[in-house]
């Protein structure tokens, strides 16, 4: 029986994909020699924002770009963000079955909580570990280990669910079961390269995996 399930946020339980893409396009408009495109952005989604800003800009000091991104992201947040199909009902069933639920994300707390509250699932999580709560973000295992400690969970009975290799590698590094979601913008061919324990096509498939 699985006792603890940790979820990535963006692209896993919340569909923030278009918000993220539009926020980047807005931030870098007129900044880069060649315009950013979706094809360039998507492979980098899942990394901490500061790493992406440095990567795309070629600069170390990116405070101005981060501020511009976050202002737009917050302003347009509720317009774009929705939960993926069957997320709320599945999380509710897991919660009612006594499974401990947590979020481990490379996102800041403000917009993490905004999204969870907007979609009515904030109260289902016993812990939320954001990029602001760790020294080393995913793919390092620190976030997973912190979440398990806060939930009183055990690695032997825990799952990490995510849409990118950062999540899969973090799970491997932490020694927990990894579940990749096939609705990732990156696609299943990409996900399989990182050898997740499971790839699910529907969030409801987590229920039999968890034994709930």
C-alpha cells in the first residue's frame, strides 16, 4: 500500500502550460536576438525560473526579467490556469483513503498556492514544498525528502508524480517510485528516456498503483 504521493504542479496536476509560455514570450519580447518559440521553451519547462532566465538571456543578473515574468504571470494567472481532467476527484479519493498528499514544485509559493486554491484542491495537501523552501531544486532529492519528513512519510511507500525528467530523476535520487504523466507537453518518448516506474495516460490510473 502506498502511503504518500507527491505531485509536481505545473504540467502535472495543473494545466499552467499556456500561462508559462505566454509569460516567457512576454518577458523576452525584443530581448533576444532571435524570438523565443514554443519549441525552444517546452524542453526547458520544469527548471527553476532563474535557471531558465539565465539560459535564454545569456546573463547572470536576471532580476529584471524575473520581475517582469512574475508580474505578467500573476496578472494573467486566473485567465489561463485549470486543473487537468479528473485531478480533483482523484485527489479527493486518495485523501479520503488516507493517503498523504504533497506538492513538490520548482515554482514559488505565491503562484503555487494561487493555482491550488483557484482549482479548489489546496486543502487536500498536507505539505507544499516550493523552490523557495530548498537549497537544491529538482532533480535533486531535497524537496522530496523535505516533503516526506513534513508528512511523516516513508520512502519505501512513496510515489513522486511529474511531467518532466526533473521529477523522474528527483524520484530516482530520493529512492521513491516515479510516475510520469503522458499528458506532458514533452511527450512519452522523452519521458521513457528517464526510465520512470510508470507512465500514466489518465490521473485516475494512480488509484490502482497506490492501492487506493
